[in-house]
C-alpha cells in the first residue's frame, strides 16, 4: 500500500471500527481496521491511501 501526502488522489481509505467481542461470557472491545474502496480498483492496480497529516 502506497501512502500519499494529504490531499492526494487515493483509491482507498482506512476506517477504524470498534467491535464488541464476546468470548466465554466476557465482553471485550476490539478495534479493527477496514480498507474501504473509494472507487473501482482494477486487478493489479496499486492500492493508494492518503496520509492523515503531513509529517
């Protein structure tokens, strides 16, 4: 996955999701990162996201 400077032309974004995970009667909160397509991505096309801020 390539990362561009903020404002660049990306085809995916990262989305954090909070999941209520239950196991053995105990509740745990788990964070998961999902990759969401912003447009159609062709086979073998590079996945590109923008950075949240410039370092």
